[in-house]
C-alpha cells in the first residue's frame, strides 16, 4: 500500500460524510416536522423579514392529520422581539447565509415550529375554567429561569418549591403586567444552553411595542386564541418571515398564507 493511500481514503470518507450530511439536511427541510404532522390546530406567525418587529398571526384547523388546513378567523396583528426573528433550536439546518440563529439575550423571537404548552395568568384556577390547556396561576414566587448555568434553565417554576436555587437571573412573572395572560411556547425543551428561554405568547404593550423574544398581541385577541386552543388538537405555532413561509408551504403541506 502506498503512503498516499490513507490520505485518499480519508478524503473519500470526508466526501461521503459531506454527502450524507447534505442528504440529511435536504430531508430535514423537505419533511414536515412530526409535531406538525400530528397537529390539527396550527398558528402561523409571519413578519416582513428577519429584522421586522411586527407581523400577524393566523389560525388554521383541519379535521384530522393529513387533511387540508382551513382558516379560522382573520389575521391578527402581533409584535415579536425587539431585534426580530432568528432560527431556533432544531432549525439551524434551515439557516441560509447570514440568517440569524437564536441566542440567549439577543432580543429575537425564535423562528421554527414549536408545540404549545401551559396557559398562565394572574387568575385563580376557578376563574380559568374556560381554558382547555393546563392552567398555571402565577404567584409571587413563580419564576422563569434564564440563567444558562442553572440546571433549571428555561423552566417556569415556583422558587419556594425548589430545593436549591442555583440561578442568578430569572423573570419574576407575577410582577410583569403583560403576563396577566399568556401561553408557554415549548421552545428549547429540553434546553440547549444559551439558545434562548422563557418564550411565550402574551399581552402586548401596544402595536408599536416589541418584546424581549416572545410574541405578543392585544389582550382580547389573546383571550380568543387561548379559548380556541385545545390539547386534543396538539396545537403548534410556526413563526418565520413571510418569504420563508412561502418556501416551506409546498414542502410541508401548509395552508395559503392569505
């Protein structure tokens, strides 16, 4: 065997690996995520571009997995992070060129497709019986941990129920007025350190406002959205710039944006 053969073998192996990675990325971009395939309620958030801080949200339903989506209601104005959108965890393969990737503290709302979890607010459970998703009443010790060094990073929890508080940074949710009503977007769960935390739907401070990385809207519109959400429908949210949505629409079987 000549001395150059191992180098040729390594080069051939590298080419095969790159081809395999390329094929995997192509599959990831053309195949609908499993959470979308099983959902029968879909929320679509679109903005004009990656840096836009406002946009709209639309609701869609379908009778069963695989059947066509149909709209429910019209477009509702929303605001997103103060610096726009960035690809979230699980969607780095979709980033092209200089398109941003979500990082903790970057002021961007995550782009991608994510399940919806618990609804939260100031009201006691007896006053939230109209909510179908699980309800969490925010109390003085409810916090969302955004300290990347904490074992509780990204968690919404009761500070008083934790055996050891290992974080130095968190959102004290009961003290934040726009959290009077909100929905946990199950982003970065389980957590990847530094890729963002505490991502919610919540009440906005007005159409010219922005968030730290959440998606916000008028209080009345949020109430209607929360009342509509049904855990049996496995609701998900897809949020991306409008041109990205159009690129995904045919590949993922998404409804028309308008």
